[in-house]
C-alpha cells in the first residue's frame, strides 16, 4: 500500500534534516576548535559521533529521495522544489528547504577547511619527524612483514 504523505509530513521531515544538519555543523565546529587547539583527546571522540550523524543524514536523504521517486519527480533540487511548490504550505516548506541547502553548503565548506587543517598538521608532523630522524642519523625502513625498523650506520636498531 502506498501512503501519500501530507504537507505536514514533508515539513516535519525537512525539520528532522535541518536538526541533523545543524548538529553535524556543530560537530564540525567542535572538530575545528580541537584541531586548531591540538586537543587530541577531544578529536578521538568525534569520529563516532560524526559517523552516527552521517548515517542519520543518509537515512533522511534516502527517505526524501524515495518520496520524490514515488511522486515521479527527479531526486534533485528541481524535483524537491516542485514537490514543495505543490504543498498547501509551500512558503514554509520552501523556506525550510532553502535553509537546509544553505546549511549543507556551510557543512561542505567547514569540512573542507577541517580537511585542510588536518593536511597541514600532517605535513608539519612529517617534516618534524624527518628532521628528527635526520638529526639522529636513523632511517626507518620496512621489513618483509611490513613493520618499520630503524637503521643506524647500516645496523638494525629495532622496531620503530
């Protein structure tokens, strides 16, 4: 049986997506603060929370896509705007949709910035490690098992 969703259902679904997207944005801001502040303990706790929110957002997006498909609409902005324009409270629904799009863009930008911060820190750490290894005269090598070993003067010092 195919149950048609009411306008209130569309708005409620959009509200759920908005709340989940806002929560994800908040988590990305916390991640950025931890990255900038070097707060490793806080960073270690974030991936689980991020994964849960990503799964929730994916589930909500899938439900939205199924709704659009069931109405014979495309699974894109145009399809969603067509669906919402036909609702009784098109103004409220469309405003929520546009807010969701704005938040999604902000999430994308913040996630990209966080990725750049991570890449910068990684390059810095690699340069620092290289400088320390060079100063100590040790060179890390991979053995047949894939484990890293340090060599000094051609002699194996042990697992790194």
